[in-house]
């Protein structure tokens, strides 16, 4: 399974980014390989409108099975993501990526 995290850095000890659309990085854990890959999303900061849908499009390219984030996607991004099979979990905004992964495994996050 591939799990995507909204993160402020590029490794598992990075803090989660509670934002979806303007997250700095998307960090993806490939559970089968037990390895992380990071995708830089900082160029979204210069976008006045539509950051959420643009980040959703990036997720569609990455093709994760699960997205773990802090507050969840906003309206337009949520609509776009509802067209995919990506399961979204929220409530990880104040954790590291590693802590968010463990919370997910223990069923402590909220399904969006």
C-alpha cells in the first residue's frame, strides 16, 4: 500500500503539514518496500486560487491508496478527491510523519 502524508519536510521525522492544498511536501510511504519518497509542493505557495485542486492533481499522479493530513482538503479539493479511490484520514496535524503513520495503523485517525 502507498500512503501519502502532507508534510513540512522530506523524511519520516518531519512534522506533518496540517494543510492539504498548500502543503510544502507530499511524503509517500511504500509499505511493501518500506521506503519514503518526497514530492516538493512548495511552488503552490505562489498560486492565488486553486491550490487544493492542483495538489489533488499531483496526488492523482502519485496514485496513493491513502492520504493522511491534518485538517483535510477544502471544498474544491475534496470534490476532486471524491472522484478517486484515495481514502483520506485527518487529525495528524500536530504529529511527525512517523507518529501519524503509527496513529493510522492503530486506527486513531478520523476518516474524512
